[in-house]
């Protein structure tokens, strides 16, 4: 049984409205999550986190192969 492909012109208007409503709800959820993250970042004690962030960055630097870091820096400088 062959599946038929429905184009935008063929789709009923109500389905398009439902899809648009779902898109809006999804974007609102994303915006709320980003807002919550922004508030959290503003409220953390940055002095306390400074050493912790430095440690995580140093651990990440140890994991990344040296070849990849030199290639990236040469590409950005070119």
C-alpha cells in the first residue's frame, strides 16, 4: 500500500492551525526553560563557582586531544 504525501496546499486548514498552536506551545516551553536558566545563572555565587569552573575546564582540556585543539586554533586564525 503506497503512502500518499500531503502537501501544505492539500492539508486542511484546521490541521495547520493545530500545528501552529503546537509550535507556539513548544516555543513558550523553551523560552520558559531559558528564562529559568538565566535566573539561576544570575543567582549563583560566582566567587564560589570560580574554582569549580576552572577545575571543570582543566579536566575538559585534559580530555580533548592536543591535535584537535591545534587544528581549531589554526582554522580560526586563518
